[in-house]
């Protein structure tokens, strides 16, 4: 294999796939990435056997077709430091690759591509098409609620539910739940394509990095696999095996109070008051009275804080406590100027919703505070 590539194009490709490489590998080949010349350019593939990413690097001159695998992180470190824009690669039959750029020369020992895991096949799968920006926005509004509890493996990802022409994304850790429901509009799919599947956290993180705003993404769903075709890159991942809990039963439907709040103002107030909240078991208390919201924290041996916000509220006096970090998560990841908080009483979950037409909700369990 022999080819020439620009530093910028190769660096961008390597940076796209770098996070797929695990720092703890069971097989040496999984520390490597696959480089293969194709009719479209140089194809780079990385995998940890659970998540795989394939991306194309353009702007190359191919003198001899071929493939090899090279240590991913070492290759990235070398390319970053090369002084010249044009870089030439040449790999011999023993998978020893020579890299030249100006006066710099490196020789790297690789492994045969025959040992590298095969990239998942995308054919004959259920398919969906949607705007990348729509999916990115939905993931941004839900991914912070994913559980990291290994004992609740089925919650270590986001539920994708394609039904009745819409995509519902759900994430929960048992103490809060984020849901974003998106109408796919003119993009229709057959009834027999409707399905639910759970995409693991690592794949979600990579998707959020790769998705753009103005292009389409094609999803191919198999029995235990989903692939996201983004054009120049394809991300494939095994799905989490298991049935997602019935999340709808935890969404309150009989709220007695609905309070509209200015999102940024609420976020900044919560952030300041939380400075005197305990790290491990902290809580902030919301005290609602006529046209007023007091946000307070009181931590023994630390101190107390209080901030008041003028609001439109005519209901009874009501106090409810929440985890401050869980409070801030949706406020930081939404773009709307206002959010609505729906409440029943001090012991029932609070629900944040948007006043706009998009269906988003965030269910947050309250914290019991001793009086």
C-alpha cells in the first residue's frame, strides 16, 4: 500500500475515530485502527467490538492499493507533530509502514488487517432517515439523564422508539427522566419498521460529537445492531439487550400547579444557591408563594443561601426540594427562553416542560427534607 494524504485531512479523520479506541483492550489488534485504500479515498476504521466507526479521508493520491493496521494513538501523536502538509505512507508485505513528511521519517510496525474485526454489514436492515440536527438536539436534551449504575445495565443508554411517524428518545437513572419526542414530518416509514431499541452510552457520546445540523442521517436497525450513516462516517453499535422499563407510568398526569419560569434566570439562581449545598446529599428547596419563588439551601457546618425570583403564581404556598445538579441539567441543555414547572405537592415528582410546541419533559423526583 502506498498513498499520499494532507496532514489536515488525515488529522481530522484520526480525531473523529480516536475515542472509539479503548484504553483497556483484551486483544492487541483493538489498539490499532485499520487503514484501507478505496475508490472513495482512505478508509479509517476503529472498533472496541461493541462500537465501530468508519470514516473516509479525502484529498489523497493512491499509488498502490492495500490495507494495514497501525497503533491508533501513536499514529495520531506522530501526525500532530509532522512539520509539512503532505504526508506519504508506504506499507510493505510485513506490515511495516514508512511515514515521510519533509525531513521527518518514521517506521511503524503494524498488524495484518486479517486480524481486524469485520465492520458490521448494513444491508437488509430496517431503515429510517432524519435530519442530523434533529437527532443531535434530541440527544442533547436527554443524554445527561443516562444511568451509570452497572447493576441497571438496561438504563446505561438511550431508548429510541420509532412509532407513528415520530421518534421518542428517553433516558433515566431512576431519580429523573428526560424525554424528547420529535415528529419526523414528511419522512415516513412502514408500520413493520416500528421498533424500540436501546443505544449504549459510548455510542451516544460519539453520535453527539459527529452529528451536524444541515445533513441527513440514515439509521439501519438489525436484531442486535444499529448503524448511523452520516455520509463520510458510519457509526455502528451493538444494542443493549433487555426491555426498557415502562417510563410512561412515572410521568405525572394530574398536576395542580403550572408555573412559567425564565430558564436562564432560574439556572443562574440555582447555580449560586447550590454553592452552599452539600456535595453528596445536597438539596435546594423551592418555596412558592404569591408571585414569588424563594430558592434556599441550608447545610449544617457549611452555611445557608437564599435567592428570590418574581414569578406569576397565584396558588397555595408550596415547598419542594430537589437535587441541585439534577435541577441544572435540563436548564443547561435547553435553548428556550422559558420553561414550565408542573407540581402536585411536595412529595410528588416535578415535571419541567417547554412552552413551545416541541414535546419535551423532564421528570424529577423530590428529596424528602426533615423539618
